[in-house]
C-alpha cells in the first residue's frame, strides 16, 4: 500500500510533465491496495473491548492540533485501562489511516478553512504552532496534511515518543 501511495504521490506532485492518465491509474492502484488492506480491519475492535469490560461514553473530539479520545471505566478496571492506553502508544496500529486522514482534512476544511474568523485565528497562530498545513507547501518544506503519508506517524511514535528518558501524559503532571 505504501509503495502504491508513494508512486501516486510522486507522479501527482510533478510540476512539469504530469501524466493525468498515469495519475488516475496510480490512484486506482493505491485505492485497490487500501481495499485489500481493509479486508484485515476489525471494525471498532477497541471500542468493543472497552464496552465488554464495562466502559461507557467512548467518544472523541478534535481541536486545532489534537484529537482526544475518552471513555469511562469502572474503578476496578484501572489496570486494564493502563494496559490498553500504553499499548496504543507502544504499539500503534494505523488502521484505515488514509480514510481517517481524509476525514480530518474534510473536518478542517468545513470548520476552519471556510470561516473568515478561523482564517484570522490560524494566521495569528501559524508561526507559533504546527507547521503541517492543510493546503500548499509550508515555508520550510514540510509535508501538508493532504500529502501526509502513513509511515510518518509510525516513525514519530517509534523514533520520537519513546526515545525520551522520561515521558508522561500531560494529565499526570
């Protein structure tokens, strides 16, 4: 799947000599690879585990630079909660990554990019926050959200988060 996406992106990002027919073919190959990978996805597996152990209120919300997931467990499930959450960080699984990335992109387009007030807010905070933008290229050449490939978060988790000698979630500090 990653090779198909890389080939599609390479051709799609060409500024000179783009072949629209080839782009369409490569996109079709990439989407076929996604469909093949989707055969192995167990939908809502994490949610079913949480609910089967007495978890309630599983939901999520997004903000300018984060997505927060939350749910409630009974007091006697603290150890299970710690295990489940640690596994999500230690062994992240990026299932349906491109579908989720596109949902985030669309939510941003609808809520932020189409609002003059949000545009003003983003212009103010852009130099102070994340350099990954939703359209165009950033000034330092980082990938945009639309071009964000699946290996990037995997690399982030393995190379950044767990090479620190001490790390704790913000709510524990």
